[in-house]
C-alpha cells in the first residue's frame, strides 16, 4: 500500500510515498517520469541481536503460514513471499484513482441526437468561456473556413462536457504540424519503475513560433488568448505504447505558472483503426452504454475540461491513451489552456511574443480576421 503526497514538477505532477518496505518512491504525472530510491545504510554498525533458538520459535513451517493466509484470502488472491496479498492492476488503479460515487453527476448524450450550438453552450456553462457563437452557426458548423471539409462541433458527453471538433485541420495542415517535431525539443516519455501513470511514447515541445497554424485556429475558433496557451507538445505512439490513466489538472502546489489547466485540446494527426487501439478513453464517462472513447481521425480534435472555470479540478475527466496494437503510428499535437498567463518552460527561449506576427498573418491567410 502506498501513502502518497503531491509535489510540483514541470508541466505535470510528482507523487511521493513510502512503501511497506520503508523505501521512498517518486511518481511523476504529466510526462510519466519516475524514479525510486532507497535510503543509504547507516555508517554506524548496529549491534546484532541474539539469534532466537528453536525453543523460542514455534515449530511451524513457514509455508503453512502462507497456506493459511492464502486460504483466508481465497483462491483468486495471491500472496507475496512475505505472506502479504498482491494487489491486482484493477485494485491499484482503484487506490490511485478512486471510482466516482453514485451521487456524482454524469450525464451522457442522448443516443443519435445532434446537439445544437445553444445546447452545447449550455453544457459549457461552468467551463472557460469559448464564445463559440462567433464562428459556429446554430448547428455547430463553422461559418468561416477555407477547409475542403466542414469544421463541425459535436457533443460527446454533457456533464462533464466533452466535445469533438471534426476537420479542424486538413490532411496537409496535419502534415505541417507533424513536421514541427523536426525542430522541437524532444523528450523521451518512457516510464521508470514505480511511476504513477505508464507513458511509453516520444514527445516534442514546440516553439510557439513553429506552430502558428495551431495557435491561430485555437485563438479564433475557440476564443483563447495566446498568453493562456501552454507550449504545444507533439506526441508519437508506436506499437505497444500507451499512456495509462491520468488527470490533466495541475496539483495545488504547482499553480504558480498560469494557474490551473482549464481545457485540454488534443488534435489527431493520423488515422488509427479501432482494431489497432490508440483511442482516447474516459473511464467514468459513457457513450451508448460503453466507456466514452474517441478514435484518432486525422484533422479532428478532442476538447475537454480538466477543471472548471473557478479552477476546481474535475476528477470525472480521468482518461488514458489506449495501447497501440497495430503497426501504424499514432501522432497527436496537444495543448492545455490555463486560467492565467502562462510562461513557457521549454524549449529554452520559447515565448508567445515571438509567435505574435506569425499568428496574425496566419489568421489573415485563413480568412478569420475580424475585418475580413
């Protein structure tokens, strides 16, 4: 069993705890980094106690003790060499990410219903103000776009609200965004022993100036000021890679830079068939009685809200990137929106100001400027 406490780390969180053997373990969320350390041996030698004789020890085979423990726990439970029960994966997940109570509000969408923009906006009442009526019509379709396919809002879950944005980027634009990884700051996301969430992928932090297309569309279509945007990350998942259950919200002791993350925007840059895994799944949310999951579709985006507009984290948004089982690579670009101005941490020298001119020119090129 682990006793956990939160510590700050860059763009994520760190959990530290002490296990039953007395060694300390660190857990990192966000990137999925972790490390373990055991206290060094004391220099002073302790006096050895007298060894117990057979007269002081009950004449009982240790295996009998384990057998009694196993019998008490039942055949479905296994014990370790100390005779302690071994937790299953489901039990560990439940301990780290407790299930929602029955009283928790969970409102799925009505099967087959196409939600109007006013209905979508009603669901967003407690979230960051997106002012979607500026560029989307009554049916949630973009009124201004140079895309060959229409950009379309789609409600996937009412409370907490989860949205899909179909065709936010074209195939060509997705290729352009992927190329930003060539100049980004690469971070290996392989998980070390003892980490809280398993993340086996490769990430690149992008300079804002290298992705003006992303910033321009988020700024205009979603009404998000540039200074609230965390540095975008490009992530690649290959066969066998995943990002297990995690929250996107920032822990309380790491809110100095930008405050809480109020929104997560995840853009899929490749298509992945459902039989090949790679979907973004929410554990506690339902869609047609099944766990809500969005399968990667090139150019489409997933938008959800790790915290409410007042900064209160929303544990209902626990989610994961499912294991890739096929040979295709899954590519995404993701960005978090903060409640206050955010200062970029990576790459070194990254800033919103350096991207300003490029973003303004891209807005004009896309036909999204106010005077167009």
